[in-house]
C-alpha cells in the first residue's frame, strides 16, 4: 500500500517538474515582443547646410509651362527621376548646370527673337542649339567638342539628312543630347508658294524621318528653317503640342566669309550684351565644328553655364507619314551582292 502511494506521489512530482521546465523554455514572456514585418520609419534627419546646397544643385529641374489659350502661362515643378551623373574626365569642364523639362502642351515658343512670353533662363545661362545635321565629319566633331566639356545641346535635324546618316544621329542620341526636327527638306515654310498642306507635310515628314533614323520618337521640339515663322503652321504645331524654337542670338556661322574666330567673336560679343540666351549654331557647318572647342572654353572662362532642355514626353508622329516614309525608303533591290564583288579595282 505504501509502495503504491509512493509511486503516485513520485509521478505527481515528475509531472510538476516537467510542466515547470516547459513553461520556462517555451511559454511567451512579457519581455519578448513578436517580430515586426515592417519597421516603423523614423523622421528623416535634416541634411547639413552644405550637403543640402549640393542636393539642391544636383536635383535642379525646372519646367516651363505651355502656351495655350486654354491654359494659363505659368511654371510648375514636375518631379522627375534623378539620373546618375556620368563621370567627366575633364575636372574643369563646362558641364551642365541644370536640366529643364518642357511641357509642350499647346505649342509654347522659346527664343526672344520671336517669342517673348517664356523667359526661363537666369543671368549667365545659355542653351546650345544646332541645326541642319546630321552631317559626316562636322556633327561628330561637334559631338567630340561637347563631350570634351561634358556638356549637352539641342539638335534640330533635317529629315532628309537623318535618312542619309541615321548612324550619326544615333550617336547624338547616345551621347545624351536632345533631338528635335527642322522639317523634311529645310524648306521655307513662310514662302508664298508654300501651301498649308505642303507646310504640314514638311513638318510631319521631318519628324517621321528623325523617328525612323533614331528608332524611337524624338522630342516635340521644332525650329522653322531660316526662322521664317508661318502663322498657320504655328497654329498647327500648337494643336500637335510641339514646342517652337527661335533663338536669343544667332552665330551667323552659315554666312559667306565665316570662320572659327569670327563665330566665337560673334557669339561672345552678343552674349556680353544680352547676358544669357539660346544660341543658334549649325552642326552642318565645318567652321562651327572648328570653332566649338574655343567657344566652349570662352563660355566657361566668362562664367556662363549651360542649361539642357528636355521634353516631358516625346512627340507622337502620325502613322500615315511613318508608313509613307517607310514605303518611300524601301527602294527596289537590284542586287544583294556586296560592292566588293561587283566593283573591283584593277589598276591604281
């Protein structure tokens, strides 16, 4: 009897011990909170004053509003992703001081030569623009000069030239420059012989040709050849949400007797008077390519800063012009043999 009672008492003690061990090892404790899947974010600490200045400089993006009868003329900041800056091999390069993003709704106009409403440049700021390319030799030389100074420009390509040398225009895009259009054939759209339909064709075919060369839609930026602004074409560009560009100062690099020194003197002389501006040049001109390295150094020495203009969204070309141009470019192939198998030099 006593043996049975002792056995029962031992069993109860063992059960109490086991229960106590389990409770100590596995039971939840007040000092062990469950894990959190998302940590609560604490408020960001303010940047030091110097770091805040640098951050503001590197993220300086301005937006110029559209000129439209339905929209007020205003400027509003549009947030854009901050792109990593490429390494510049030139420690004293001219560079790019800021990038502006343009909302082209309604067809805004830039360049005080013809458009007075939108003045977004501050003192000592310039926009570098080039017309009439792409062209062998000259455009690559312009690209090299810009690259040596780690700066960017805006190129207005002629449609025909884009179809002649698409590989050069792709080099312009690959270097990070902005590309717009300058008609299909550099026709004077304000000529008395030019009909509204012909002017429209020049505009749209030009954009489609640039798109074909690039393999992607260019920016909705347009410059009239010879700065001859046709009122009806301007109204049409507004309906297409394409920005129009004049200039603030012309380099006159296309004039007879022009040379590199004269181009530099013309640009810098006008800049000293205006203090800022959109500069019109031509990457089609050999003397411009030769003058550019010196001009960029003079801009840097004079305390001028380059602003790059980009579009909020690319142009949407019209399908009928895209398709017509593709048909036009697909000429019948007479022979698929390489030139070397057809033409051979027998004496030299």
